[in-house]
């Protein structure tokens, strides 16, 4: 890993803990209706420091959910991703690592004429830009984008014990390992 200042290391440690916290929050919600709203951009807020940077140590989640959250989501056969909530987690992990909003990585063409799959396309492109030194983090994001941990033809139901174990092994465990690595390594 290239030379890193103690301030940068501190921010990376906080970002990794935040990523792990969000991944754990999603698995705890299972497939409940509130999981659809848990990781949406307008549900997660951060305090800002005096320098107007996000304070990743102090996130808070909106507790005001839509009135119609018990309604089932209609399946869209044009969408290439199997679980929008897990896709949103992958996008949030990318935003946390990069420190920028996801929309800032969209091309003008993508912004002008997005399809149901534009988020996935942009997320995969952004995933390829992650540094090599964060391979465990990159693996967790990749598992969010390409749900290979659920057998083809099965629904992504985080309430299902088999699926939740696979989610843990593919997404949470690499994030846990990344957090442990960041706190056990001295970059001086």
C-alpha cells in the first residue's frame, strides 16, 4: 500500500467499520419490507465536520418509512440484478470507499437516458477502479453486484438460513477481515 498519513488511515478505518455496519444491518432486516428502504440514499444521513466533510463516525438512518412498504415489489424482467437491496448495499460500499456520490460517476449519456440496469453497469465499472490493496473490500462489493452466492433460480431471501449464511460468507466476512486488517496493521 502506498504511503498513507495517519489522518487517511483513521478515515479508512471509520469507512470500513461503516461498511461492515451497513452490511450487518441489512442481514438483520432479512427480507422484511423495511429492508427496501434501509439503504436508500435518502434514508442514510451523515453529520458533517467543520470542514464540510461527511463524518462517517456518526451515521443515522431515517426511521420514517413509506406508508406502502408492506406492498410487494413487482418483478421487472428487464432488470439484470436479482436483489435491488443488495445492489444498493454494493453501491453504498463504493460510495463509502470513494467518498463521492455514486451519480458523480455516471457519464452524461447515462444520466440522460438511464435504463433499469444503469446502476449495475456503473457500479461494475467503478468496482474495476478500486485499488488492489483492498481486495477483500472489492470482493464484498463484487458479491453485492454479482449474486453468485445464491444458486441460480432461487430467490434472494435473506430470511432463508442458507441464503443468509451465504450472504455472511460472501459479503460480511470479507468486510470483517478488512476491518481486522486495518486495525492490526501499522502503516507508518
